[in-house]
C-alpha cells in the first residue's frame, strides 16, 4: 500500500517567475572578455562613454538619427550584456524607422535603461 502525505506545513522555495535581470550581465561580460578583468574594464569604459555620447545625440534629433544611434547602442549593449538597454534600443530603432507614434516615450525608456547600466558600470569600475 502506498501512503501519501498531506502535511504541507513546510514552505517550498521556488525560483521567481521571471529571472532577476541586472543592468549588466556579468557572466556574459566575462565570457565575452574571456575572463580578462583588464579587458572588462576597457569595454565597460568604452560602452559608458559611447552610451553617454549617443544619448546626447538623440535629444532633438530627427527619427533617422535616433534610429541610427539606437542601432549602435543595441549592438554595443549586447556585447557587454546590457540586455535592458539592448531591448529598449531595439524598440526605439523600430519605432523611429516606422512611425513617430510613441518615439518620445521609447527614447525616455531607453535613457532610463542607459542610466541604470551606467550606474552599475561606475560601481564596477570603482571596484576593480
């Protein structure tokens, strides 16, 4: 005879429904730089400067320039594991290329993602 327990008093730990995503995926960054800390610092610094420069260029720019800046950011963000920035940049690129409806809001979201990533980069560069 098989007995089943009906005692459910012990809490069960479960993973979150969606993974917790950091502004910078450090595992991805490490793989892309082959674990070279010096190279990590270099690419993070380059991304930080590029993201700042492109963010400034997007202000008051025409949709074609906004799309071009977003496209560049998308590729750079994927390289360092800044997935939120990459997704936001992709959305800006698509909206800017097709129509202007929602472009300001999408750019605002992208800028927020960039600021989060840049804050983490600042902390990482201080720690190294």
